[in-house]
C-alpha cells in the first residue's frame, strides 16, 4: 500500500517538472474564483444573502496528455437575516492516473461590524479521497509488481477555516485549507503537497466609472509548502450591472521557499474572463487561460465554464448589490 501511494505523489511531481508550472503542488485553481468565494474561503458562506448554486468545469492545458480536469458544484445559503451562512461543495479533480474527490459542508457566522460592514467566520469540514488507476500507467517492464492492477483509494478527513470581511465597496479574506488529514497519508508513507496547509489572502474593491460602468480590482495570494508563492492580479469591469468583462495575470515569486529550484518559471498565465446575467436568476461565465511559459509554444491553453443559479428571484439591479 505504501508503494502504491508513492506513485500518486510521483504523478503530481512529474506534472510539475514536465510543465514547469507550480499548480501540480497546489489545490485546483479557478480563474473565476472571484465570483464564488467558497472555492477559497469558508468565511464567504452567506455573503450573497441569497440561495445560490454554481457549477464550474475547468479543462487545463488542452490536448496535453494527462492534463488536469476539474469539476465542482457549490451551494451557498443564508439564514437568520444574513447572520449565518451555510455551504456545501463537491470537487472532482483528475490528473492523469491520479484522481482527487472531496466533499465539504460549510458554516459561517456573520458579525455586523458597522452600518455596511460584516465579518464572516467560517469553517468547512468533510473528506478528501485520493486514488490512482494502475491500468492507466505504462511501465517500462511489464508486468510491474509495484503498479496496481486496478484503482486504489485512500480517504482522509479535511478541515478548512476562513475570515471574510466586507463592506458594500471593499472585501478582504484570509483562509487556511487542509488543516487536518495529512497524518492519515503519512501512515501510508505519503506526503502529498496537495494535502499540505494552503494559505489564501485576498482583497478587492468596487470603483464607479460613471453610472453604467464599475471597475473591480482584486488580488489573491496562495502559499503552500514546497512551491513558490502564487499570486493573481485581477481587473474586471461591470457594464449596466449585467456584464462582467476583464482578466487576470497569474504568476509566482519566491518569498519563503529559498531552496526551490531556480528553473521554476516566474511567468504562468493570463486569463480573459466574461460573466453575464443571462436572466434574472441565471449567471454564465467563461475564462480562457493563455500560458506564458514553455507550454505557450504548444498552444495547450485552458478553458473554464461556470453556471450559477439564484434559487430565489433576483433582479440585475439591486439596492444592496453583491459585487463580490
């Protein structure tokens, strides 16, 4: 069993070395996280103060063998006049023969700190299952006793916490993911960076550009042991309260990890993002990521689709608009 899960760890490591990216050692990334904070912060639950369900599908590095494919479904609910938030999320992430499946339930308590400001304290708990399908591996010497004939699974508990502060024009959040569960992996002699502590710091604001246009700058910083510090810089424009158009620049920098290899590329990708309210309840999103590293020569770019639905009726223009 220990050998089997060493193969899982090796699969993630090979993905990093082969592409000169850093994402193989981090939780799955989403370009459209700026419209669904539950992907990175349990303290976000209940912020919208409306029942909202969203599904996201991301296909990364198209046509690249074993490239990541990620699918998520999240539900964001509010109760007690917005004082409490509830959430649920499901994630399926495939990377070659390795697969990760997780399910989480989220609770957030929202404290009103001012006339137009709130602080959400959230926690999410659930499980993560790591598996590898030996039938997808092609050993140099066949048969290889170290490779399983079928799929092998390992399940571990998971716990995440987060703080989310917002006013009607500004937000900031800090969260920690994968706080428990690594010991269960270490018992099998596995130390996946995928299940290491992940730290997220984010902030953004809304600025009026006249009556019909608004500008939303934001950033996200991700930190995990064994990888450079990742950051996203985002710029989105909102037209007539219905159409979001903008983009992101994603890169990394070495701050705490001084012993990382020098050949890790400091340029990762740019993304073009569009989000529209197709109806009063239906929200559609698309992101296209263009690589700025060695993969740019192979045109193995990424596509991300999202569909969101407000269970309760809403209008495109609200007195208390949920910008974030």
